[in-house]
């Protein structure tokens, strides 16, 4: 509509189009964008008719042609009006050509969201898995891949009924750097360099059907590129955040996971973020979207597309003021490499951009061709011959019945403290279940969730178990009222054991909302303290994605056990109960540091420098650089049994390995596309269960050095992890962790990934139960050269 009006009344367009933005929000402080109804619409989709419709004679319907040529054939048939109208996320189609409506904005963070769920019957629900931070705490790569595969199967079934698109705005792979970040729950944790890169690889390849398959299953859109990890700290909106990041930190922490997503896993699209980095909004940042993404990492120039975050193109104007008006902001974003606008700025304003000579039809065609190249690869124009067209509601039911949501919750739950109280013995016949998470339902899902088939609360699971349950809420998440304390204390006195289920939820941490602190909110600790004085076994469940300072619980001998449960999804209550009663044994490990309460006040949380800085009070960020003492450390986690670990024959500190760098970097790597993926050393240990409980075993492998490369030296960094399935008492298993070459490299001040000569220490877990020395000799070698940061899109004068 807008383009045709423009052609009729071109000279009047600037005053006409300005009416699209009826209010001017202060996005410097307002952290939620005012999205148009068109942007947020959920629309029914359809398969293009390539048999009898108008498109049947277009090359786009020729299944034997190259997918890029097919997409280009479709785009070339569009009028300018039609072309501009499909540059946004909500596309109402092109009736003249028989091109159906399409919705780019679909979500699959931990299950389908923004699907067109039916009111009842078929397609009424989809599986709701735990939030990623809990699933990743399992340290189970195959589990993450399986979750991605199951979500994409359900997505395809929904798509076949016109209820979901073929791409998804997931995963969220920003590092959980600041513990107050409201969206850290969506991520795999704070280790962006290795852990998040592995998560990205497994989730993306699970969703897409492998590494760059001939027919994609679901195209993933990793987000948010780059440097995005705050919502509204100190009333500074994420929409207008301008963050200084050194090239060293940008290359070493804020982008490696995106490189892994794009170069290794072959993600087919990417989302640019709201914030600016070093003065340039990410969605108008040609260094990010062209130099890094396409020129350096090999993101496909023709078929890989970039979507803005929702309304981020508009934000290039307001609040960033990098562009002087919306038409310029749309043009800047498009020319920088943001192909599709989640929003309506492109659809409403690119006509002005053309009139003003800021963009050409070719610029717009390139972005739309990239999107539709993916839709061709996804089989959208192959009719019933698409590889996944046969998936139906029955497949949704079948994949849900595999109960992987439960398995992910059980495997991710972390035991932080235990004096032998857990698992609860059979002599415990009655339990007091107290706290704001005790009867949690939708709380279990965290955020970005759809309709689940069911939600099992801790209360429902306990009541169904045969235990006598005395339930009392006691207190809410954030209240200071003690009105319900008395009922809680009475319930506790009448029970054999007490379980307090509390912590934080999405009233405290959420999109658009950072936490004010990392303390337990409200008066929950007061109630726990009173419960601990009753002389009964007391278990505390610390729920929520971000960590809270539980030092008082750690030091209180009357708090017998402490368990972190994250957001455990649709089967969360059952998973929690089975851990508490010993039906399943915990083996998760923390993937974020639990800092003391004063940590976020010791320096500005929008200081993205990772290394300690005395002048700013920055004590160092993440386990890699933090110089303080955590309450619980990244990687902490206990078991119900005892494990002993010993170096396998030929390994260990006394007989560590040595390698020449020149030989390492020149060796062929036929099994890996990139040298950085090639293993440089295998760390092998024997793991024996010396206790009395069968249990999985999880492990993290850390690397440190005091002479390889320039100072300052990190405390340590993660280079591997794994999980062994259940080991029975008296039995042992072999654990081998392969360390890739890229994981041993450090990032220099210019952003280059460098393999330095020197002595390195590999250590198993935080207790360093097994240590192996590795020596690299020769000259330092650059594995990946970081390009010079220049910008093609300049700010408005």
C-alpha cells in the first residue's frame, strides 16, 4: 500500500509517512519498544501453490533449480510496492503472484512460542522444556542437540498446519556476564567463549537438521549480535545502550559464540541487537554485519540473512540518533547488512529512503532474496515433496511423550549443599512444602513460552507421591508481609521434613527488567531462618535463572541442603521431587557464578571490560577474571555419592604432553572444517563410584597458564566438559575430553586469536582432582586474525 501511494503522491510522501509514528517514546529510558500491531501479529500461513497457482511458472517452483536462483526469480517478479511490503517480519503476502503470508518472528527458546495455538484439540500445545540455563547445567551435549531436534520436529508439524514459520529467533547466546541481567535465564550461562559456543553448535545443528543440510529443518537465528547483556540497569534502556568494548574483549568474549554459530554450525540467519557498541548501533554496524559476519566468518552473501531485533531499525534513529530520521535509519540498517526488519520501519519508510536516494531497489532485493533463499531451502516452495511435509500433530504428541523435558530438568538441577539430608529417607512420611515456588505452574516456564501440555508443580508432584504434604505459601517472592509466616511454621512443625521453595522469578528478572541486586528478595530469608530453628531437616530450593547470594544459607548448619532448580519446564515439579527423594541423583553444575551481594554495587554493570581494573573498582568479571571469593563458583555441584578420579595410564602431571606450535598449526584437519576445531590434546581419566548411590557424573576441564602470552593472565578458562551416564557403586567409567586447538588460544589486544608458547595446566573441575601439564614450544601463531574495525555507515552530521 505505502509504495503505491508513494508513486502517486511522491512529493507529499515525507509528510504523509511521518504519521506512522504517532508518539515519540523516550527510548533512552523506556526499555520495551512500542511495537505496531502488524509487528506482533500472529497470522495463519499457507504453502505456496506451485502446481496450479500463478507461481507455478516461476523458477521459484522449479525444485531442480539452485535455491538462490529460485529466490531471485521470485523477487524479480515483485513490483516495488510488493517488494517493500515483504521487508518486515509480518508479511501479508502478494496475492497477485499467489505468494502466501509469512511470519518471520517465531520463537523457540525452549519450546514453541508465538505459534498459532488452537483453542482446543490438535495443535493446542507444544512441549515446554526447561530454560536453557538449566538444560546447559546438565553438561550434556547430546541432550541439547536432542532438544533442538524435538523442537524443530514440533515446529515443522505446526508449520504444516499453517501455525508456525520455518525460522525462529533462537538461540540467545549472549554471555551471562552481569549477574543482574534480566535475560541471563535465556542463555547457557556466563562462559561465552566455550560453553555457549558448544551450546550454540548443538542447538543449531539439532534445529536445522545437521550442519548445512541440503534441506533445512528449521532455520535458526542466533541473537543478539553483539554485546547485549543489560535491560534497564540504572534506568538506561537496552534500546539506547551505547557500550564501550575493547577489540580484545569483543573478539575474546562477546563474539566467539556467534562465530561458532555461523562458521561451525552454519546458522542460516542472525539477529542484530538493540544496543550500540563503541558508538555504532549494532543494526547499522557494517563492521559487525559485513566485515565480521560475511567477510571474516563466511556467512553466505546470497542466502544468509540478518534480522533486526524488533524495532531496532527504528532505534537507530530513536534513541541512538545515529540517523536523523526513520527513513535514514531504515536505509542505514539495510545498507549495513540488516536484511529484514522485525518491525515496520522498512515497510513504512523504505519508499522515502528510495526517494531520498539513500537506497536502491537492488539493496532491498538483496535482503529479501536472502530471506527467500532460506525459505526455498526449507522446502516452502516444494509443495508436498518437502522432506518434512509429512509431520503432523501425531509427531508433536510422540516427541512430547519421550519426556525429554523432564530429563533435561533432572539432569540440570544442581546440588549446592548437603549434609546427608538428601535424598530424603523413607522414614520421612510427611513434608512441609513452603514458599512462593511450592505451587509454581507458569513460573516453571521462565519466559518466551507457549502453551504446554501440562505443568507439574512441586506441590502436585509431592501430593501424587504418597507423601503427606502440609502446604503453606509462607511468603511471596518480593513481599515483606509476615501474615502467612504462622501457617508456614505450623505446617513445618507438623511434618517430618521441611522443603522451602523460593528464590526469584520473572517478576524479578525479565526481558526489559534487570534485577536491582543479587540478594534474596522480600522476606524469604527471614522465614527460612525461622524454619531452620525448628529442629527439622530443612531443604531449600533456590529457583530462578540468575543466582542469588545464598551465603547465609551456606553458613547456617540448620539449613541442611541447598538445591538450584532454575526454571525446570513443564515437568519441573516432578523432576524436583525425584531429586529430593532419590529416585534420580543430581549431577548438574553451575554455569554462572554466585556472587556475594555487594558485587553488583562495586562497579558499574555497564562496564563491559572483563579484566580487573582498580581505577573503576571492577574486580574482574566471570569466573575467568573475578578476583573475589564467590559464594558458589562456576562449575560447583555435588553428588549423592562419592567419585574418585585418576589420570588414565600415560596421563597426569608427571608426564604431560608437549607440542611444537608450527607443527600443530600446519597439520591437516580432514575431519574438521576449521583448524581451531581440531583436537590438540585428549584429557583422559578413570571415574570410579566409591559411594553407595548410582549416579551420572559431570565434569568441567579448565586451562590456566602463568607464562603463555602476555600478562595479565586469566584465573582459568573452560576448554571442555562432558557427562557420563549412570555409574553404579563400585563401578568405573572412562572420561575423555578432547581439547580443540582454538580453545587453548588467547586473544591479544588487537583481537587476534593467538596460540602462545608456554606451560599450561589442565585441571579437572574446581577441586582440580586430576591435573595434566601441556607445553607448547616454538613461536606464537595467529589462528584467527581480527579485522580492523571500520564503518561504512557513518552517523548523521
